[in-house]
């Protein structure tokens, strides 16, 4: 059978029924399968892909939009993947152009690997920051934090959503409200009854990913990470905005190692909305 013309293969919306095919595509490119994460992204965001006539997917990506449904304020692009057999044939460029065209006037953001960054720059994305992925078994020790943390309850959700709106900017209730079911651990920090931070740890292969990590300051962020680490025997993984130098240094002092750097890139906006000083780590780099 001859290889079909890629330009003739239609782009379609993906659904939660495509989770396994998306995970197969991840595995094909040497990424973790992460069916759990794909399930969240395809439920809270919108996936697009091209079917391979021989089965599976040629390519896929997800856009998670934030703000009013009729006029989103931000779209986060993630999980941009092309099957190995179709690599370097313009498929990724076609998909990203499609994403930009569909976004219209909605600003876009993404985390770019060094491999993907040239394509995004060609399409008009600008580097606005960096995030460092760190990973490892957290080793407790040192000064005990005076910040009080506890497991989140259903009654905390309104306060979590209010704090998240202050810090992130555009409303992302449709994502954050899924955290209690998605994450294995969800904790909050309080000061005299006021919610001053929250963080989740969700399963990804043999690790727990810490994110989102929203906190009033670095001390609160440290307390939340330490409390999450105390609740799991798995290695932690998280992506920290490099401007939070103190938190990164502290994590490395406690057993985590730097694994990679990704560029934060925007299209149609000079920077991300919200308050970066309280936004330490995203839920996932695929969704902002």
C-alpha cells in the first residue's frame, strides 16, 4: 500500500475515546503513555488529530482554553506529537498553523522543548520565560516550616477557585474543579483561616507530578511541597518557573535534580496574565 498524501488527511476533533490512541502516539515518540493525563486534557480541553489510514494517529495536540467560553482569554497548547514514521514531513507545522488559525484573536501559550522551539518561532511565538523540570525523591530535613497545611476538602473548592483566579488570571474552573478526582493528593495552606496556597500531586507513571503549585510566597510553596512529599513514596516531578530561584535551590537541596529546560512561549500576548510571583508550577506544561 502506498503512503497516503498527508495533506489529504483531514484534521478532526479528538474525544475521550481517543485516549488510548493518544497514549500510543506518546509511546511511539518515547514519551510516557500518561493515559491519566490524556484523559484530563481531552475532557477539559479540545484535542485535534489526524487518523493514520493504517491505524492509530498520525499526529495530535490539545488546546485548553481559559476564560469565557464565547471569548476565551488564553489558550494553552500541549502534547504536540507526530508519529515517528511521519516526522519531518511538515505535519507539525500544519497542525500548529491550524491551532493558530482556530484561535483567532485568543492569545496562545505553550512550553517548548529545544527541538520544537524553532518551529514555534517560525510561526510567530515569542519566548517570554523558562521553566525547569526537576525530579527525584524528596528528602525531608532542615528547618521545620511554620506554615500550616492540611488535606483539601470539598468545602475548600470555592476558596481554591477564588485564589486561583487571583493568581492565574483567566477563569479555569473547568480544570481546577477536576483536581479532587484527578490528583492523588490535594493540600491547602492557611494563615488565620485564610487560604494562602494550594497544591496537587497527580500520578504519572512512577512519579507524582506536583502541580498546580499556587502560594502566597516561597515559604508557603515549600510547605506545600513538603506536605505532598510526606504523603507519597514516589519520586516527585515538577516544572518550576526559573524566576523562583529560591524554591528551585531548595528542591535541589532536598533531593530533586534538574532534568530539562523548556521555553515558555506566547503568541498574541507579550506575557502570561495573572501574578507570576504566586504561580510556582503549572498543573501540567501541556495545559498551563
